[in-house]
C-alpha cells in the first residue's frame, strides 16, 4: 500500500439482527444545539433505530475500525460503522475496501479514468488503484457510531 502503513482497518464485522425491533423514545420538539428553547410541551413517540438507519438488513453489517487515517471525516479508532453492501459506491462515498487482502476504510474518488482511495488525514497518502492492485469495494459506509 502507498503512504503510511497505519491505515484505518476493519477489526470486526457483525451481522444485523432482523428479528428484533429496537424502539427507543424520541423526544419532541427537537433539542436546540444553540440557545435553549423555552419550556414547551414535549411529545414522545417511538423510534426504531433499525428502521431509521438500515435500508437493506440482509446486506448490512456493523464493522469496528482501528487506526486514524479517517479522523478528518469524523471516523476514529474504535468507532462502529454501519456498512450497506447493497449500495453502489459513488464518487466521494466512504467505503470499506479490500486492498491487497486487508479491509480498510477510505473515501473513494474517481478522476479522469483513475480511481483513488483517499484518507481523511494529511499524514497519509492517497492510494491509486491500478490494474496490478488487488482491490474490491466491500460496502458503502452509511453511518458512524462513536462515543462522545
């Protein structure tokens, strides 16, 4: 691989359970991230995180990552990514790629008939994909879960 060796790697892959709904309370009105809103009536409904975050349950996986090559995209070591294998990657998608036999997380960029995997950390070099590269897009990252 080009660039530094310490890339953001996938360390674990978990399947999504289709059997159970995960409904949690959703509080209204929306919570202000600026000035607090005056006391209003709060309406509560149920939100199923599986339905809200997962479009293709049989093709969706959780992956745990390790490394720091995507910190400028808000992906940190120890984060859990939701990856949909049914989606087609587009230019600019964050993807899980198999690169020389290892799973890695990078932003995909197509430019002038060339394909690149881009880190989101200036300490790492872009990786150009060419005919000799052992390469496959494994899935498209749709959400990132990390502890604040």
